[in-house]
C-alpha cells in the first residue's frame, strides 16, 4: 500500500472500520482475470481481502473490492457531497 493511501485512510477513519491486512499477505503483481466477475483483466488488489480485481469491481476511493465495502462506508459516502451527479 502506498504511503498516501495509508495517510488518507488514517485521516478518514470515520468512513468505516476498514481492517487493513498486512501488506505482505496481499503483495505481488496483479495479473490474470478479476476474481469477482471473471470477465475483465485484474488491475487492482483489494486491501482487505487481497483479491485481484478489475476496475469495475473495485472502489479506488477506499482501496477495497465491491465485496468488501461495507454498507456503512456507502451510507457515509452518499451523505457527503462529492460534486458527482448520480446517473440513472
């Protein structure tokens, strides 16, 4: 995990209690297909579970896959005005 992301997580602990595993457990190059959808190439590694996932199955803002993001994180995100309009 890069240092900037670690600092951001420390500053935004109110977004939920995200447990971050030891970096060596989930380190290594991200290759192959997404471990969630199995369709697209994996580009990221979830900080919580360590799965290699594609951009569609990953929350870059939190560093976790869509399976690991908590409802609490999503609720707090919806309450904040991020300057992004919801598309339906």
